[in-house]
C-alpha cells in the first residue's frame, strides 16, 4: 500500500487502523477498543489495556534474542569517549535502578524529575521510572534553577535524579548547585535525590537527602515491570506556552507506545536491528520519542550524543558519528545543519566519511528552510525529510512516510499528514480556507494515540489553550497553508512562542523576568529572524520615570537576569530601551508588528494602534541596534 491507501484506510476506519497498530505492542491485557471518547473532548486511547513501556522497550527484545545487540551507543566528543550498552545490560541497569527507587518508596503514579545531560544514565533513569509505572518529568539541562523549581512545584516529585554536571564545549555546567537551589526555591520538597557523579565533577551531597547513583543501588533486588493501565501517564514534559508558567504535557502510556512503534517503521523506516540517531536532547520531546522510546521500542540501536554539530571538535563530527555507528536514519534540527554549512559550505567534511548506510536525513524542531534542505540533499545524496510536530503531539503530524513510500519532496514543506491527523487550515472564524491560502493550522478531534490527552493538573488550561478557539479542533498554534497536492507548509506561530535554535521558548516568560528588574516599567520580547538560530529574542524596555542608571547597565543586568532565571538556552543577549511600546487601544502590545518591522516584512499599521508614531520610534531603535532587514520597510 502507498501513502494514499494507508491514510485512506485510517480515515475509513480509525478504530480498526489503531487496533491493528496495537498488535505490535506486548500487552499484559489487550485493550477492548482503541478510542475512549466518553469524556470528549478529553479523548483517551487503549485505556482498558494493561501494558508496561519498559517491557516493550527493553525486556521483550532480550527475550526475543536481542540481548547482545547494542541498545544505546554513547558518543561524547566532549569527553572523547564512546561506549555501547547492550539490551541485556540495559535491562540489568534499569531493573537495578528501579529496584532501588522502589526500596525508597517510589511507586506507580509517583512523579520523578530527571535533570541530566546526554549520558546513557538519563535513558536508564527514564526507563527505570517506566518500569515502576512512576511518571518521569525530564527537565532540559540548559534550564536554570528557577525553571526547575517551577516544574518541581507543578508536578511535586517524590524523587529527583540528576547528574553532578553537564559539559558544554567551553565549560562545566554545575547541575548539583542548580538542583539544590531549585529545591530551596520550590515550595514542594522531594523526599530524596539520586546523583550520578561524573568523572569531571564530584558533587557534594546533602546528608540524608542525596544518594550516589551506585551506592543507592548496592545490594537491591532488581524490579520487575509493573503493568499500568493504557491511560496511565508515562511522563510529563513541560513546554513553553505564552506565559511564564510552562505547560505540563501529559503522555498516556499505551497510545505513546502504539504511535511511536508505528512511526518508527512507517515514518523513519526503522526496524529491529537497524541503527537510528536523533541528535537532540532527552530534555525535549524529540529526545523522549526518538532517542529513548521510539528506537528502543523498535529494537533498534539508538545514539546518545553529547556534543554539538560544530566545534566538538569540527564540523565533521555528525558525519563521523554516522559513519562509525553505521546509522541508517538520522534526525536533527535545521539549525544544526545551518551551523555546519556555515563552517563547511562545500561539504568537504561530508566527503571525508563513508556514509553508505545512511538512507535518509529527517529534520524537525523548526521550519526547514529550502536552502538548508537543498544543501543537505546535494551533499548527502539521500532524501531530506522535514517533519512537523510538537511536544503536544509526541510524533510527526506531517512527514513523508519513508517506510511506506518515498513521496516527492517539496522544498519548504513537511509533506503530508500522517494517519490519525486530519489537518485543516482555518480562517479567524474557524472556516476552512481554500488551498494555498494562509490560515491557522488545526487538527480535527480526536487527536491520534500518543498525543496529549490533557495538561498536568490543568484540564481547564488544556481546553482554553487548545480547544476553545476552534470548536471541534485542536489548535496547533502554527500558521500555514496546504497546496493543491495536499502538502502542508508551516510558516510561523500564531502566538508569542518563539523558536531559537530549534528550542521552543516563551516570550512571556522572558518578559516576566525583564519586568522584575527594578528600573523596568513595561517591556516586550520579540523573536527576530536569525540566519543561524532561526530566531533570536530581543527585549524592548520602557523605564520607570526618573531612572538615571545608564541604559547599557540596565541592558546588561536584564541579560544576566534572563540567563540566571531561565537559562543560557534562551540565548537572550540583546535588549534596548525605548520610550513607548506600540499597543492596541485595548492595551495589547503589538509584538507581531514590531517583529515584522525588524524582519523587514511588509505590514499594515493596525487600525487600532494607540499612536502610529511609536512604530517609527521602534524602527529607529532597531536600526540603531543594527538589524539589517529593518531598512526594507518604512
Ligand atoms: N546545558 C547547559 N547549557 C546549554 C545546553 C545544555 N544542555 N545547551 C545549550 N546550552 C547553552 C550554550 O552553552 C549557550 O551558552 P552561552 O550563551 O554561554 O554560549 C546557550 O545555551 C545557547 O545555546 P545554543 O543556542 O544552542 O548555542 P550554541 O552556541 O551552544 O550552539 C548550535 C549553536 C546551532 C550549534 C546549537 O544551537 C544546536 O546544535 N542547535 C540544534 C538544537 C537542537 O538539536 N534542538 C533540538 C530540537 S529537535
Ligand atoms: P516543540 O514543542 O518544542 O517541538 O516545538 C514545536 C513547534 O516548533 C511547532 O509548533 C512549530 O512552531 C515548530 N516546528 C517544529 N517542527 C517544525 C517543522 N518541521 N516546520 C515548521 N515548524 C516546526
């Protein structure tokens, strides 16, 4: 069957489609049906099945004779080390950590925060939680203590698992002090912490609360897999919304397993014994789905890569890793390719390696600009497949499903909707627009298995954020269009979320930090087009009356504040003082208009603007800051 037939089969009978997909999973008790719509619009999948995620990702492969196959390769150009862990070793390690967690009282349903860099122990920790039915919440290592504290208070973990440090190319990131500070800041206190001490830094432990990873597991009885209901949360993953309070995306176990298993074969063309690498981070959804669970569910080898695309030590490091691990499908973010291309425009580093096993390059996390895709196509000589999805959906909404059919690639498009997703482009009134017309991208409910059923402890916020605007649809927050061949084009966000180097960031969260500075009366953060990172944040500050502190000092203080409170990953480096901010008469700051001015995109002055002259003032400030595109408008 080709793509059209497979998509058509899903449309004709979604229930049968997903029940068949569910056959690829080992169940303790098979579900009686796929969709549970009794509490619509809170849809669930396979709720009355009983299953264990760790069993499906690890144990069943050992049982099937794959115990000696490498499950995880750790490639760390920052520590100059490479090591492999077989499925059997992974099973032992996960069962041992799970046993120790259980001894200390962690049970099904308890939350565990994981704050770790790109080391295999991060995956071991996730799977140990899954083994017990504990709900993990992985927090990206680039986030600051305050962000970690917000997550501690939201999901109230019984335990935390962290490493002593992370390694950026130019510095050691001291995780343990960040963890301690976060626990101090949070109102909720975890009962205990497990610390993986790395060679590069041995952290000081808090007596009675902290345990060393190895000592903690000494002499414990390994844990067996605990069966959980299909709708038991496997994990919570926080992502940026429009405010400073992140959204806790919930992932139910059974749908997560069925959808990922389906996507590994059908989208990424990966089966047992294949080698797959997603160069992302376990702190992001790509890491959850396609570093940890997806490849392991498929019985493939996955790579945990601790390094950058460039500078660790050279722009050939990705190709070297692909060669040495004989990677079949590789997944990265367009930003990473742009960084490589900037240092190696002619692809000379690519030619130094033997990439015979590589069959496809998958790109996601941000819009894949046609130039970057074309560059990769030319130099790698394999299909370059853009795929569009979100933390909320957990797996691709749109892609070219290589395992079904290699569809023609159209530059700038993540191709076509995957089964389960009925994607529509709507106008402001919620009516579908004609092909080629830009609008809000929405998905008809119910969303497929593996997507979010709700937000953690926030059903109302879930409804308000995603379901209220277009009744009967899930609102993606992205805008774009569908062409006459049914190919989707994702152009921009419709909200105040920005995308910096493939990282989704909230301008609202940054504004909260800027507003906390004593001199700042009012502020706005916008995302300005950037050649390397896609977007970069810029802060615009209005000062309180009578402030005499030099502007440069205030700017450097707010830059420092964002780094301390959100983290270096926000890449917040630029701000400027302006007299006034453009607003509508009802007081809404015109962020999109300012972004268009900075990006040199044609715009209409909103009819409801408080004073059009303010746009000229903003323009002048942006020119002074040196944004080259500004000159194109005005
Ligand atoms: N822990 C701690 N700090 C981190 C971090 C982590 N895991 N990841 C990034 N940072 C820091 C960086 O050190 C940098 O700090 P600095 O301001 O002191 O230089 C800052 O956060 C900004 O990071 P980034 O924007 O990533 O810049 P970079 O110079 O480290 O790398 C790229 C630039 C383009 C190479 C890099 O952004 C990249 O590889 N992007 C692809 C991202 C990706 O794969 N995203 C996943 C989406 S699927
Ligand atoms: P995240 O939840 O961090 O994965 O970010 C999801 C958002 O990133 C989407 O809503 C889009 O705005 C953007 N995004 C991810 N992948 C793509 C893509 N292939 N094309 C365009 N935008 C993308």
